[in-house]
C-alpha cells in the first residue's frame, strides 16, 4: 500500500549518495506554506549531516511550484519587522549555500518565489513545456534583496528586469536563452537526464566540489574570499582526493573518493 502524505509537507528520500526533496502539494501546484519552511530547512541540514553528495529538488504533479503562499505574505504586512525577517528568503539562501551540488528537476511550471528557489540550485533541468512567471510588480511587492541579487548575478541585469518589471510569462525556450534553464528535455527523458547528471556529480571529488562551489558563489555575489580559496587550492595539492584522482587516471579506472575528506 502506498502511503499518502496528508500534511503536504516536502518529502525527503535518499538513494545512496543522492538525496531528493519533493514538494508534495500537487492539488495546489506545490504551493509553499509557512509550515513547509522549517521542514525544508531541516531537510537541508540533515542531508549535509548524512553525507549525501548530491541533492535533487523537484515537485509532484503538473507544476514544480506555484511559489510561496500569498496569504502568508499578506498576513506579515502588519509588521515591517516581520516582513524583513523573511523565513522564505532564509530557506532559499540556505539552499544556495549547501556545500553539495544541487539539481532542480523542473517537472512543470515555476512561479513566484519558487523561481528563486529553483535558481538557488546549481543546475536546472526542466521539461520542454515548462514556463516561469514572476508576478511581484503586479502584486505591488518589492522582492527581497538576496533574491534580486541572485537573479541579477546569475542571469544578468536585462533578463532580471524583464522578469521582475514586466511580469511576463516566459516559455522554456526563453528560459534556456536567458540561462535560467541549463537543459529542456521531453517529459519522458527528464528522469533519465537528471539521474545522469546526479550520477556524474556524485562520482566526483566531494571536497574539491565543495570548495569550488563556495568560491564560484562568492564570486557571483561579489564576496570572494580569495585567501580562503587559495588555502583550499594548496591543501588540495597534497590531499587524498588528488592522490586518488591521479592514481585512477593513470590506472584507467573510476576514482573512489572518500566521503569524509576535509573540504573547508
């Protein structure tokens, strides 16, 4: 018998080194509620502690997500302090700074705040009939700062202005053109392509990936700690991952990287 997630909160499952979080409120297009935020934050924390090497974020049903609950946003307008302490913003930022590589499996349309949730992932693979829509200007909402910074640094100023100032809906072809999607594939090929990428990432050196992901995100956000990156580079030159990677290359075999190497 298949269990039913009556609460609709995000589900976490693991398959070896690959963890998957599924938004699970399909009748409401996977709308994200205030109660979901603590669940997502807990999932992110537990994934890192458990030693997963890759995270896949996806949705159930015909859409990835309709975004954050507008009713909760409206309820928060009674207090400027509450609005500024946005739990949704914090969760998206937490996703972006996860040490392991992340893939957003866009099984359908992505709307509102969910566009930022997906953008916080390192890779986005979507079905070729997906679409995106950012309605902030139509709602009279000034979007939170870290989200605007993420869009502008990753997609550029022109694409960000088009999304946020016009509120126009973009199809998959346009999402590919502006760099929001890395790939658009037929629905029947989505799982295979996501699994293929996840397997590639899971097989790579985890400490090297953690360090490079951190550096790249810092560069994109104009907060690059070059001294720390140089230190990680120096440590890698004498580290176990490089020894194993070099040996595997010489022996023409897949490398076998340990899960607990220091990647600070």
